């Protein structure tokens, strides 16, 4: 997956690798902001929430 990720451009960029730690941080931040309900997030949003 790491070999392919740099080549994912444009519309398929959303399928790039996201590390578990980044996903976990994003989940925590979303749960703190909006504690109830169902959320569907695109990978670019998950990456942004988890990396900052």
C-alpha cells in the first residue's frame, strides 16, 4: 500500500493509506465535538482531523 499511495492522484486520492493512529485521533475529535449520531467522513477529512 505504501508503494501505491504516492501514485494516487485526483479522484482516487481518497483511497490512499491512512494510519490507524490518525483514524483514532479523528474519531476522538469527532466524538468530542458531536457525541451522538452517525458520521460518514471521507478519508481526506479523517486525515485532516487526525493529523492536526
